[in-house]
C-alpha cells in the first residue's frame, strides 16, 4: 500500500505491517489528528473505545470510502458488528482477538462475504485480568465459514476450546495457507 495520511473524527489506533514484515504501531486519530502511514504491506485501524451504533456506521463508511485494508477489534466486536464489517469486501486483514464474548457461530457466518481475507485471527477469550478464561461461543459450526475464505495465508484460532479436527477440515483445500496457529 502506498504512503498516505489518515484522518478520522473517530478515535482509531493505526498500525501497519511494513516491508520488513514487522508490525509497527502508529498514533491515534484522536482530536482529528492526522496519522502518517508509510508504504507498507497492510495497514489497519482499531477503535480506541467502545463505539455507539452511529459511530460504527461512520467507521464502516470511512473504511469503505478509504478502502482501509485491515481491522483490529480490540475486544470491542459482537455479531452485529461482524455483519457491518462484512460490507467491507476489500478487507484483507481481520484481527478479532480479545474479549469478544458476543461473537458466536451465527456472527461468523458474515465473514463468508470477505473472500479476499489473507489474515484472520480469532483468539476469543475472557478478560485477561479475569480469574479464568471464558470459553468463546464459537464451535465447528461457526468455523464452517473458513471454506469461503480461499485467500487465507495466515490463520490463528487459539483458545477456541470447542473446536475439533472437523472444524478445521476445510483448511485442507486452502492452497495459499502458510501459517496456522491452534
């Protein structure tokens, strides 16, 4: 992706994966601050606070208009948000790591519309400061969406305690897949 400037009325953390294949943290778009993005392999945004429904609509509109290639949830996503994110058929990077306890098998079905995804991370668990991990509400049924994501190169399915071999069976047909974490 070419060098560019990102400005948003929403509080978004901006990061990117550089040509060196390392992740770099940028700054935040708080207070209409512009963020300079260098030439990179992919860049992504992450909400820095919980968003209202209206702010989610604004975020999706901005991501669509700017063709933002990546999104990080920061633990702030539920099934309704997955439906909204599925409108961004240009997404290549989707990180749903964190305390996304409201992501279920039903919500994952929306990801089937994101056929250009190259990176997907579904590390779903409870708050890191909790007494124990809370199992995600994702099972093999939800992982059936993987068969609709033929461009996956990297996949992380850690902490999905209800996943079985059957749930990841569709991966055998992914010819681009290079890295899987379970």
